[in-house]
DNA sequence: CTTTGTGCAAAGGCTTTGCATGCTT
DNA sequence: AAGCATGCAAAGCCTTTGCACAAAG
C-alpha cells in the first residue's frame, strides 16, 4: 500500500557524512516556535496562514520544506488527515492521542494505558527500532448522535 | 486540523428517507469482489490497475466513487497513507495493524492485545459511539539499521 | 421509461520542484 | 566570498466533478 516499490537506496556510506548544520533563519525559527508552542496537529497551510497573520512573511514552499525537514530529523511527527493533508505536531512533549468525531470533527485528547511497553516489545521481536506509533479513534460524538447530519 | 470549520448540517429528517437501493453493476461487483478477497489495504489506483490488468474495464472515477460509497456505508475502512493516498480495506474480517519500516516500507502484521476493550471504554466515557481505531507503528527494520539509506 | 451508474476529460487542492536572489556562516 | 535557504511560479499527483451516454429496475 504505502511504500510499494519504494527504492531501497543501497548507499555504502564512504567517508564522514558532510552533515551540513541547519542554518538559523527567521523563517525556520518562526516555524519551530509555532510548532513547539502548541501540542496540537497543524497542517502546513495552517502554519503558513498563522505566520502570515501574525506578521511573519514566509513562503508556503518554505513552510513545507521546513516541516518536512523537521519531521525527518524527528523534531516533529507527521500524520495524514482524513481529508488528505499532512498534519504536524511537536513530539517532544507528552505524547497523546485523539478521539475524533467523524461527523463534526470534535476532538478529545486521550491517553492510552501503558501500551508503549507493548509497542516496544513487538517492535523488538521483529528487529525494528526507533519506534513511533500513531493511534487515533474515530467515532460519533453524543451531539451528532442526537442530531445526525444527513 | 481536520474538520476545522466543517459545516454541521442541521437536517431534520422529515419523512421516510428515499433510501435508493444501490444498483448492481458489473463494475461495482468487481470492486466489491477485489476488496473482500484480500484483507489488505489497497489504494483506489491500485484497485483500478488490478481490475484493468485482469481484463475488467473500469473507469478510474468509478473506482473512486465506488470505494467512497463503500466506505460511507461502512463496508470498508479508509485510511490515509503516509504518501497521501487513500487506502481501503474490507473491515468485516479480522482487524489487525501494521509495523512499518519508514525506511524501506517493509510491513509486518501485528495483533495488539485486547485494547479494543479500552477503546470502547474511553469512547463511552466521552459519549462517543460507533468507534473505529487506527493504530500503526513506524520504525526502522533490522536490514535498514544494518545498511542505512542516506 | 425513469433514474442511477459509468467514462472521459477538465478542474481542484495539496505538495513538490526549478531557478534566481538573499541571507547565513 | 561560498553555499544553503527562501520565494515565486510552474509542474505533479491524487481526487473530485460536469456532462453525455449506457445500463439497471
């Protein structure tokens, strides 16, 4: 489904990787700030809009590039929303999950019991490391059950 | 992030809903057959390609429309893949999850312990019903740890 | 016969990329 | 001064939609 046919880049790293340090720019600082500020999912477009609104001129492409890099470096987590956008969230702070109403979008934060242990165990059994997990519950909230749409 | 500003359609259903029965067509049967056949995630494009390959002429738009309907009716589940496509899976059969290598895409099926109970409990506490859950683990597999790409 | 489903093509929306310029180091 | 980061615009992709024709009930 996902990485079907994903090319397995067989690179035999030779010398010391260049490891260019990331340059500190106003834009990157702004994105980083807004991401660490709140522990909620934000799409690239939302981040862009927010920055523009608060008087931080920034290009949409830059937001995309920055968020992608931050996600690759592990600074933030990335998931796909049901409507097909990428949503990012700072992952350093408390890792929690969501209970989402598929009708009206209402969201409730939930904290699952320690199944973090289980995830690590299972991962180890299969030789996997650097584990991240995504867990979301979708349902219909009380209001929408009372007054269903369509 | 997701349903931000999603219009809450306040429809007060009056009489008996028309409830037009879905017409049985060759295309719909083909899509339904391919989805119930295997218990794996498939994107719309994959379903389309598969059907074309096995000599079942069908339009891409039809595949999208059919899968969307089947998802709405609850026949199949829909999730978003990391690369931004919609993946569908028949949801009647055994519900399982995946451990995915974020490097090469290798996938291992996993079956979490009974936390289904927990999901229902939490959902009930918040007045949510008709719960579905999505759980995926992302990590780096043994091979990719041995020979890292990039 | 009426209504829904299908196909094709065009449009829409999110994301990525090419290239010249500006800013960081 | 050298090189990455940024902006803008164009291109790419997946998905949805409009419209005419075919098929189902």
